[in-house]
């Protein structure tokens, strides 16, 4: 048998402590044994329940470690574990006690560790990272913020590359609290959110949970059925499912598959997302960036948007009073015809009219409910039946002079009521959507 231990000195000589779980197994009490001692590189330690790693005093003295220092830790006994940047936390008791959070996913892991080097925090080359302690790692950076668990991301990270996804996060993400999360209402959304999150956080630590509401009493295996359904469609296996039974009679609009919640229990992940969201919104408004505004609004539609209940082809976004202020500014930059109305003190609806959607449909077609097939189908059915859409598809048909004048104002018809080049592009998009419905 082999084990790690420190050599101890006492008045009778030198010796080693035998681990308590090893001694009873081999019945060594009172026996003479031959011991082969071999010095190992690094130091032996057992991770705590939260993944903390205590650093020996001699190592602390070698590197002159202080509170807040960043060090690179290597696991010598497990080559599958990657080197990790960690922030040192110092606690003064009888002696100076140094520790860091190495791997919270491997509690009680036992092995040999080595402090490779002490790392100087670099100045932020990216405005997103201002105020963080930063360790550079060949294009990736590890961000530290106080006692929060660190995150790794790209040094070149920019919110402009994630305008649609950040719109989804604005609608369905967790922007407050102690952890990050986003809710996916469809299988495609779950895959899209997981893919985009991995592009932002280099080494994500995602937890997946399913929330489901049932009309009937539970039979006992509903959780397993729902988890398997999502796994079959997405390849993502949720760790758990929360099922609620409701006696409400009007449950027809509930998602039959439930909702998958993507979670990452790191406050710093949420902080980084919120910074990206604020920077993107500020960029759109200050630079009047119509393209990014449209992408962002279409992302918001994925979560909070729905086709109008009436057959008028509108899209209604449900939001709150504070978010409505930001949304209206960005929708105005996107030049989408809209109006706001409220129901209650903190419930606001933004209605984007069918004519506003038609005018920009060449830019909206590939983005509207693109990851929510059910809503995209419902929208197409209603939008294509509006008088304006029907006339653009078949301009030789008859329609009112009022509608023709509106289409001229929008630049879709010329003075002779023929389609303009812009009108032809939009007609092509409408035909594609009609074909998509039939397939």
C-alpha cells in the first residue's frame, strides 16, 4: 500500500502518520513494518467540501503570498486536471493560513499539487474587464472579483458579437441574485443558449434543471419522463426536474415540454453578462446602430414576445416598467413602428405593428422566433394573412387605396403601385416564410 504523509519528529525519533482509513484495513496495530520513503514533488492535500486547497507554510513563504495574490496551481497526481489560476485568501490565526478555491466540482479530492508561479494581475485591455483582477492565459483571461469564484473568457470578448443572444438574456435571464441563469422554452433555444454561453465563458460549469407544470396528479415517474424527453431532443441531461401540479382550468397555453433552466452558480458570470448587456444597450442608443438594435429586439422576442391574439400580425412584448424604458429607446433605433400600453402598475406591453414588421421584414425574417418554432409558425400564419403581406406577395391583386398609400410611404411601392427593389426583397422573404410553413 502507498500513501502520502509528512515525516514527523518526536523524542523517540522520526516517523510518519498512517491514514486512519488504511490502518484498520491492514491491521497494522502493534506490528513492525518496512517503510520505503520517497520524497515527492509539490505538496499533498485534500480538497475541502467547497473545493478549497490549503497551501503549506513553506510554499507560502517561498512565493511570499499575500491576500489577493493570483497563483497558478498544477495537480501533479492527475494529468487530466488542467492548470488553474486561483486567488489567494489569507486568514490570520496563530499562524498565517493561506488557501484558494481550486475545484469546487471535486470535493474531497486527494492528490499532489504544485504552485507553478505567482502571477501579476495585468491591466485590462478590454473595457468590460475594468475593476477585475486579471490573469492572462494565451488569449484567454481569468477574471477575479473579490471573494467571488473566478471565470475564464476571451480577452477579445465584445457584446456586439452577441446582440441577439443578449436580447434573449434580457428577456429570460437572471440579472439579480447570487447566480447566473437563463430559461429556454424550446429545444432549439436550449441548444442555442448553451452554445452561446460556451462562447462567452471559456470553461462553463452549467447545471440544467427542468421546470414543468402538470394538469394532472403526479403518477410517480413524471420527472424521469420529462428529463428523458429533453435529453432525446437536445442531448442535454438535466440533473433534476421540478414539477408543479395546478388545478387551474385555463392551462392550454402552458409549454407541454416544460422549460429548461441553464444555471451557473457563479456570481461573477452574472456580473460579466450584466456588463455586456449594459455596454450593448449603451452602444446601440449612443451610436444609433439599427442593425444591432434589430438583433437585440428579436432576441427579446424569443423570450417575452408573442404573436398577437388577434389576426393582425402584431408582435407583443410583455415587460416591466423599468425595462420598457430601455426597450422603447432600442425599438426606436431599430425604426420599428410600435406603441406602449400598460396593465397594472408594473406590467407593460410593447406592440410592434404588422406594418412596422413588414417594412423591416428583409432584416427580420432570419431572426424572428428563429429558435422558437411553435411561435414562429403561429406568427407566420397570422402575419401572412394581413392585407399588406398578401398584396406584396400578389401585387396584381386588389386592395384599398389607403393600404397602397401606406406601402408607398414605407418605400415598398412606387408611384405606379409597382414593387420597388426593397419591395421585391421583402416579397422574396414572405414567399420563403410561406414555403417554410408548408414544409
